[in-house]
């Protein structure tokens, strides 16, 4: 399920898609770290802001 495809009505409804997204983000973060990426902190901040926006709307 894509996080954008359905508006969650409860906190529990948002857990499944955000958990899946978090796992993908962890994998991406590991790949960035392995490649000595310098944008990791900025990417984490941006993703956190996006999640906060999704939860609020």
C-alpha cells in the first residue's frame, strides 16, 4: 500500500504504510552510508518533515 493512496483515519492506520516506508528509508540510509554520502542528515530531516505533514493532513 502506498502512503498516498488512502487517508488514514487513526494512528494505527498510518503505522503499516509508514513502517514499510521506514524500512525502505533505512535501506537507503545504509546504502548512502556505504557510499560515504554527505546528504544523509538533510535527507533524514526532509523525510521527517514529510512524514509530519502527512500525519497532520
